[in-house]
C-alpha cells in the first residue's frame, strides 16, 4: 500500500485547520479508505476531538488510526503510516515551526485553508513559501465564506489570480461544522443530509483527487 500524506497547514491560527482535518478524516474513513490522522499541533485540538469521538462511539471506535507526534519520531511515523494506510491527514501547527516543515516535506499535498479576509490572505504566503521550498503541491481552500460580501468576493478574485490552485468547492460559514465536532462526529455523521455535509463531501473528493488518493 502506498498511501498519500495530506497536511493541513496555515501560518495564521483560527483559519479552520483542525476543523478541516477532522472532517476529512471522518469522511474518508466513512468512504472505506484506510485513514490515519496525525496531530502535530502543540495545542492538541485534534487530539481533544478524538477523545470526545472515542467516548461518543464506544462500540465502533474512531474509524481511523490516530497518533500525536512531534520531533524526531515524525518522519519515521509519517513514512510508516503512509505505507499502512490509503491516506494520512496531518493537522499541523500554526507558524513556520520545524514539525510543520517536516510534515510538509513528507506530504503529497499541502492544503491551506484561508478565510475571505485580506489578513488571512496575506497569512497564507509563509506556508506557500515552505511548500514551494520543499517542492510540494499546495491547494488553497476558501473557508467560512459568508453568503454575500463584497470584501469576500474581492478576496476570492485575488485568490483566483494566485499561482497556487484554489479548490472549486468553497466552505460556507456554517455552524454545522463546529457543532458536529462538539459531538465527536464529522458533519456527514451528525447531519448527513445537510448542505454542510454535501459541501464537505465534495471538497473531500476534490482534495483526494489532487492528492492522488486511491484504495
């Protein structure tokens, strides 16, 4: 098995990095992929979510392998997990920390969530610079897009002009994403018929296509 490593990375905190990583892990595992999830963020939000998930699903477990890693173990474990799973989702730390750079180096795709604001747009550049320096493909994902906003539309136009590809699927500013995680679930598990679930499912499929994820 030759799995793909997808690292969710962003210089700016609060961009929705952990939210995206958790929903991707849940959706891909639901689809039948062998999934591993890795938390390298010192804040440990992804780890806290898996604790809640384990309590919410005592009979079925997480549905994916999970590890919290840092330091010298990271390269070896990412290599091992990618050999044993179809896809490895990494929730990286904000800022250009060494562990984040290592995760990017071992990735097949770096996914960079960005909210539709000038400051968030500016904050993407350090992450994109690291991905470029490590010669890794990157994909921008617009997150928390309000229904109508001239500012958001302006940022979207600037993103479209970027050298980095932008995902076709844009995530709306929907409470379902956060509320489902509070239950230890992905949005496709908590609210399977919702617009949020459909949106995230399409995005997960698009990201998998960019990364070359296959069973």
